[in-house]
C-alpha cells in the first residue's frame, strides 16, 4: 500500500511514427554533462571494441560550460582523435533544449554509462521516443528500465558488463525495436502526465472515502 511520486514525461513518438537504422547503422545516443563520472570514455572504449563487428555510430551530447567540463570534453575529443574514431563518434556540446528532439529521433539506442547517478530522467525521455535504454544498476532511477524488457542494466563501473550488454543489444536489431516499443508502452501506462494525474485523483478519492484527512 505504498505510493511513490515518479518522474513523468509526455509521450513524444510512438514506434510506428519513427524510423530506425535510417542509414543502416545503429546510432547510439548518450546525453550528460561532460564530467568524469558520466563515463563517456567508458562508452567510447566499448564502441571501439565493437566497431569491427557492428555498424555503429555514437553521439555524445552534453554541457561544457565551466572549465572542468571543458577540460574533460577536450579529453573526450582527444581520445577520439588519437584512436582515429572521427567517423565513429560525434561530440556535441551545449545543444539547445529545442533541438534535443532531433537527437532522440536520430538515435536507435540510448545509453547512460555514468556512475553516482542519483536520479536521471533522461531514460524516460528516451523511452518517450521509443528507444531501448542501457543504464547502470546503481542509477537511482534504474527501475524505469526493466531489465530484458525495455533495455538492460549493467553492473555499475563494470567495463566488461557494459560491453556485454551493448553487444547483447546490438546483436538483434528486431529485439532492439521491440524493447523500444515496450519502453514506450511502459511510459504510457506508468509514467505519462495523464497516468500520473489519474493516479493522484484516485488516491485523493480513496482518502476522502476513508476520511484520511
């Protein structure tokens, strides 16, 4: 009989209203401030190992406004250059909120490789665009990603497990699309504003009936 207040996000694009693998590649999207704990480099290391087996492209989108973020972003760019990954990775900074829909619609898979993530809402945003999600099991809102149904959870800070979950996802494109569709359904059923409003109204009516206030 416990209740919790979830993050809520409006549905954006149903599976039938979007395309996947538009140019034959799997486009992986990662959104997060350019901070060490966001583990952008861990994702790039995994992509580097998978590049010869799967046709993929990674897009990193994040804030780089203070000197620490800018310095780490330069580390990420340096890694891309040193490893000759310019055709594999796109690094974007300070993308306006109004332009984020384009990033989600261009993606086929959303990945949150970060650690010490208290409570991220971006996985729900990705689900609202019918994207499957991979995130750490220590993410404070990891429960929004139902392991094996709407995406995968990897062991926090476990480089090999992140690689394994990525490969498991990339190995079956139809499963990827099915997970994206399942994520969209989960959002509609549990985490949309409309569902939240109905649940709150039902709770208030129950409280009135039982004279709890």
